[in-house]
């Protein structure tokens, strides 16, 4: 059974689909998860998605600790993360004693992935460096960062709350993000240069002018 998700970090979609599959008693080995490249996601969408997860989880038999961990694990770059999450969730439901087994390989892998994402988020927060760049004849603070995992939108939402009055653009190989003081919007990543070399300021400014912000 193919189960597509809206985008690479669609934790709300994963939880909704996993709940549906559990209700239908669909075993993990019959499910193939897939996620499209990241779509434009606004800050409100990220927060409402997480809130929906927690509200549904409160009425379900899914452990709250698993819900919290899944919010991090979906940000990992491991392409098998959704399969591992659903398999682990299935086992937690049908093997209740599993939650006390610290040596279980699936749960240990999930904890490792969650910790790797936490470290990547903290590293990105600490290492972001913005500098001015002229775009559309205006000076814009722009930063480039290459995270190990899909944490850019999480860090972007954090930065928007931390510095709500500043305007900036954050570029990563996965997504481009912009905060205008009111909304956090995103666009596709800037295409790499043909020779693989980093863009110069003028080249990057021209590329930014053409991004389809949503």
C-alpha cells in the first residue's frame, strides 16, 4: 500500500495516516511511505499541524512520548524514517511492554535520529550569519546555511519569533525562506550554479529576485 505525504516534514500527515492505518489494522510490512519535496509552509501551518497532532494524540492510545519524538524524527534525512516510525508505533500498540525495553533496536534508532536532529537545530541556530544584500534596490539581511537534516523551517520559525521586527532571507539547499515582519514564507531552493561554485552577491541577488515566494 502506497501512502503519500504532503511534504518531507509532514508530521501531521504522518500521524493522521498512521492513525487511519492502525484503525484498519494495516501491518507495517504492507505499507510504503513516500514524501514529496518540501512545499511552501507558513509558520501558522507548522504550529497548527503540531497542535493537531497533540490534540488527537490526547484522545488516542499513542504514547505522548512517541508523538514528541516523531516531531523530531520526521526532520531527519533518513529516507526510511516514516517506515521506521510506523513500524515502531505498530509495535508499541501491539507490544505494550516494548516501551520499557531500552535495548530495542527500532526505538534506539529513533532516539538516535531525534538526538541528531536536536543537535542540528542547535548548531544551525548558533552558526547562522546574516549579511546585507541588495535585492530589488533594497538592503536585505541574507544568510546561507546547509543543515544536515530538514530543520531549516523549524529554525526559521524560531528566528521569526525571536526577532519579529527584523526582515531576513534564509537560504538552504532544501528551501528558501523569508520573514517580512509579519509572515514566514518559503520558496524553492536556489538552483546551484553550472560550475558548482558558490554564487557571488550579484548573482545571488538576481536569483532571489526571481524566487516565487508563497
